[in-house]
């Protein structure tokens, strides 16, 4: 049997038969069709919000696993209708609990694992395995399998084919049986990635399993409690596991924009006289801000001194080699239109003082929009030389970010990120003490 | 204390593409190019952490060296680059291997193939290979055939072939060579190198044109009156007389580097930033290019040869007095041409290209001169308002200047020209990579964007065929004009432009 050239309807098979089925699928007289020699990608795909909204009849099915604009709009309306604060994030636990109440028992078509953005499918993954946990805590494992060949409009060479497996069931059944199936399906000679496309708080036993199985992990530390996220990072660091964090990837615009300001050599002395930094974040989830400040301190050779936390902000103090102190503040701001990713940086202010005369000093402001720049300008900043820049906070989709990691990363942790994690963990631990 | 000399926030921020595990095989490893350009470029890539750990560089030449001798010789030659980075060099030199190979001896290729298989095992390079022909152009064809016969080019996904310039001596020889090379490897495996395309500033032309909205609407015959492309050297022929006598400025510079700059300046926007899309547009421009006067081509070109010059304390020899140069040589060390690009965008806009040795400055630049304003409302502080000019500096002091008119301070309403300046140094403060660093990495990454395709090479030769035929058959129609060393070429080259009431820019 030759693989289909287009996505075929996945075939439901008993999980015991999947390995055999796939082995037969790739035994063909045509040696060119032995499957892509690329990588395997396992995706943890809970899509809880979408599942709840479909089950509740607030949006039409099928469930796809893609966070569409419709899902966001309907969820926001639900937040208003239920009288939840405007600042409620889309993966807020209270919101999900409310949605989970009085769900219908109707069966909905579930297409999770069958749709992948072209940015991922054009990388020709050899095997895509989706773990799709269901809301129904009693549902047993169901497994589906399909072959696919992404067709390119530019390539004339033989299509490079892969296969696609969906393992659906309750979290408990996925733990008990799903992981065993994944074991059987692993292709030893190819690199395997896991994309944990959900909160790091959920299903820790499944996550731990993957963590201990030598996979290249892609996580998102904006999803999950800061405490758990940093514990995961700490554990991965200590066990020398490669870390790819989408929350760090989304900081790229900020790091690049800040570095760009100091590219002209005449501006570089400003860096030697920084005294204050303020970072504004959307909501109260400080990990991305910690990454940012940790990266800056690492690159400028500052040592972490102490951290203090109060209701309004977190103050972190650093020291330069010469003994001068730098005060930095992480300020959570309530936003009425939160994204699904908590604690995203929305503004950065950096003050560099070389004299008592304000006009000789410099204030660098990066804001996600001009309103944020105006907010950070307040308090006499305009008396200094002002360098301002708007950093658009329009993110690419998570799928796109994942495809970039799959394409460019060799599986190791970026040295910049590694150093930033060490400092972030140090600050966070001190903060919790 | 972090240094303010470099931007500490920039460190590690660039995400460069990852070169996959492979072996780079350099033929002509005992030659100048290897130690002057190729190994330094590879060492730079290593310092930038872009070389994978699974990697090997195999030097091949006829000399009976071994691995250690090759490493030692490279270490001596690269003394300056290695200074202060001795530890890194020691690590890098573990990637260096050597195999004595004469490309004409088939048994040598068999031995090389075995050696490469061994290196695949020790370096885990998976049979992925890039072959670099840094040999005399006379051996390009036979070298390709030898590699093909040894089965080293059989897998189009795992083997690449880089060929240095000059690619042919004229249109027919380039066509013939293309035919041979394409019979040995697929076009997608062939990387014809032109190191000018590796220059950051040449690539910047594409970004400047196609990442900004303000330039493209005026980048055409409606607004631009002429384009000048200059590449000048202060040095003479030095120790390259053997090569240069049979080459001259046309073959050494004009047909390749200068014409590639013309193509990048004049091409249409590609539909996508993809290798074939870009190369299609470059090829189309070259195919639409012609000498300004095809019927009487001698009217479109001036050739020159440097004579003596300098001053009493530093006398400079004329070309014919240089070592290895024939005393009656008619090889041109300077050439200037006028070209038209026959398409909708450029119809009627003259492109003037000039290149030469022993000129007063070492520089490369592209100057786009805009049309005059239709009515002169304001008196100028100089005789006439200067036309707007966009000057793209390829080297040195890389950057761009835009010249335009402003009101001269005072009670009157006189205009005067001023300059708006962009400088790589002032904006980025760090040197850009040598062209070979970029191009070697691209070849190993299988990215052909910055390499010339067969049809581009052929179109470039075809463009100059009338001049080459004149030089070969009726050289008196395209005489060599003498010019004093360290001047801007023969006075006749000024006349090429003055007929159009234009002057060469004096940079």
C-alpha cells in the first residue's frame, strides 16, 4: 500500500495494531517512498478552552486544536457574561471551571492532530503523534493513523512522506496506555521532539515521562504557574536537558530592539551608566520579564544582589563590578484584552545617568504601542535625552514559532537562554524565600 | 567591566543558519586562495560557532603533504589571524586533513574517495560533501569530469561543487564549460562563485530596494537619468602578471563582478526571496542588456593601460615595465563601457561601468543620478542645482549617501546641495564578514541565491562578445589608451560620458 498524496481520513485502529500497520505502510516496492528521513514530533494538544466551548455549544465543532479568532471572541464574551474581570486570561482556571459546568454529553467530531500549519508540515516530519486528552474523564484510548505527503508548489521532486498518529482519551488513559503506544512508535534513528502545547501545571506524570525520555522539549513558560514553570526549567537545566521555550522565543523582538538601540558605537557608553530599569508586563506572571532582565544583566556583567516583592511590583537590585547599584522593577499591569500567554512584556524603560544634570542623562523607552511609551515617559523622563521605539507585540502563531525551532535548532539550549535561566531561577528562589 | 567597544547586547543575538555536518574538499589547497581566503573564512565561521562539530576540511593538491604538514603550513600562513586565538586554532585545525591528489590521475580520485569515506566515519559527516575547485581554470572541465567518474557527484542532495571565476574566457567557452559541468552534476549542485555577491553592501542593494517603499517607485527611467558603477584599485598587477596578461580588466572584473552589480541594481523585484526567483530576475536583466552602440561597439568602450606615475620618492612602474608583462602588451588594465538595459524599466538610461588598476582610490560604488527638476525656481549657490544622487558605497566606508538640494541659509532663496549619510560603521560599529565567509557558508548550506547560474554567466559573456571580438580580430578599433598611474584612467573615458553631457563622479 502506498501512502496517499493528500491527507487521508485517519483510520481508527486498535492501538495494538498501529505499529504493524505503519511498518507495512512503509514497506513498498518503491524505495523512494520509505518515509521522510527527518524527525518525529509528539504534540501534547489539550485545547481545553476549545473543547469546553464546543461541548457547551458556544461554538460549532469540530474540535481542531487551533486557537482561532472565533474561539477568542466567544471566550471573551463568556467572560463578560459571567461577570468575570475583564483582565481574565483565556486559560484562567476559574474560567475553565465555569465552562466545564453542565457540559453536554454529545459527541463532537475531534480533528485534533489532523491539521498542522503548513510551516510545520513543509518540514516533512516523519512521524507526527498527537496526544489529545478529552474532557470526559472516563473515555478510553482511541487511536487513529494516517499517511500524508505534503505537496509543494515549487518542488518537482518526489514528495517526502510521513505518517500521523492521534492518541485520544482521558488524561488517565493516556498515562496508562498512551505512553506505551508512543514508546512502540518511536523511531530510534531520528531525532524526536515533544511540543507541550498546554499548561506545564497539567498532567505532570506525562510531562515527567517525556522529560526523562531524551526528547528535545518545546515548552511555553507563559502557560502554567510561574513556580511550576521555573521548577521545570531548573530540573531540565540540572539534568542537562535541552530547553526550547516559546516564552523566550517571543522575547526576540524586545531583545533585538534593545540591542539595535546600542548598535551605533556612539550610544554604547550609555550602557555603562544604567541606574534604573522598569519592565511593564501584562498580568501577573513574571517569568518573561525575569528572562529579559536576566539576559540584560548577564550581557552587561551585573551580579544579582536582592529582590523585594510588594503588591504593585517586584524590585530586583543588581550590582556592577565597580560596586554601583542598578534598581530594576517588574510592574504587572492589568490589561483588558489579555492574550493567552500570560505576563508578556509590554514596556521597558532604561535610565542611564552620567551627571546630576538631567539633560545630560539618557532614557531609553521601548513600548508595545505608543500609549505604553507615553506612560513610561511620565515623571520627567523628557528632561533627559529620550530614545523611544515602538516594539510591535504582534506575535506569530505558536505553530510558526515551533516550526522555526524545528528548522533552526539542533536541539541544544541557546547559550543566551541558558545564562538567563540561571539568573531568573536565582531571583525567583530568592523572591520566594 | 563589559567593553563598550562592541555592543554587549548584540553578542549571541544573531541567529545564523546552521551548517549541516559535512566535509569540504578544497582542490588547489596549496594555492594562494586557500590560505588567503578560504581557510581564514572557515576559521572565522568556526569562531562564530557556525561550523558543526561533525565537520572536516580536506585539502587536496599535488604536493605530497600529510595532515600535519597541511595544518602547519596553514598555521604559518594565517599567523596574523590566529594571533590571540591560538587555542581556537588548535581546536579548529583538528578539522583539517590533507590528501595528495592530481585531478588528472583517476587512481588519485579513487584514493580520495576512500579517504573521504574514512573521514565520514571519524567525523560523522554522513557522506555530505562540498567540493571546491580552487584550481587553474584550465582544469575546471577535467576536474569536474574526474569527480564525476569517481562517483563523487552522484548524489545531488549530498554533493555540491563550487567553481571559482573566471568561468570561461568568452561566450562560447563559457557555454562549452557549462555543458561539461552540467553533464557531471545537476545545476542545483553547481555554485559558480563571484565573491562580490558575498559582500554585505552588494546584498544590501536588494534590501534597500525591496524592503523600502520609497525607492522602488522612482527606481526607473522616469526618474533616473544615468547609473555609474565603479570599481577601482590602487594596486597594479603585482605578482599576477601571468594570469592578468591573458585576462585583462574585461575578463577579470567587468564581465563578472561589475556585471553582477549591474544585475542587482537593475533587476525587477522577485516574486519571492528564493534563489531561483532572484536568479531569474538577474538573468532577465542581463539578457536585456546590450552595449550602447552594438553596430559600432568601439563607441561604447574605452580601454586603458597604466603608464608610469608616482613622484620622485616613489616612482611607479608602468604596466609594460612590470615583471612578467610583455613589453608591448596590449592587455587593458582599465575599461569603461556604456550599456543600455532594453526593458520597460530602464529604456534609454545609460549604465556606465568602469574598473581599473592604479587608480587614485580603492573603492566600489554605484551612483544613481536622478533627473533634473523640470523648472528651476531657485537660484543655486553654485552654477546649476546639482541633480539628486543616491550613492551606494560598496567599499570602503560601506554605506549610502543621498544628495539633495536645500535652502542655503540667508535672506535669499538660493539652493545648495547637502548630503544625507548612512554608514555601516556608524550604525553598526562592527566589520562585516569577508565575502568568502558568507559564500562558503551558503554553499555548504545549499543556498545558491548568491551564486551565478549558467544562464547568467552566459548572458554576461554574450553582452561583451562584440568587444571581445574586436579585441581579438580588429584590436586597432579598440585601442589601448595610456594613463598615468594614480589618475582616474585615460582622458578618452571622460569623452564616453561627456557626449551625453555627463561626467564621471570623482569620489
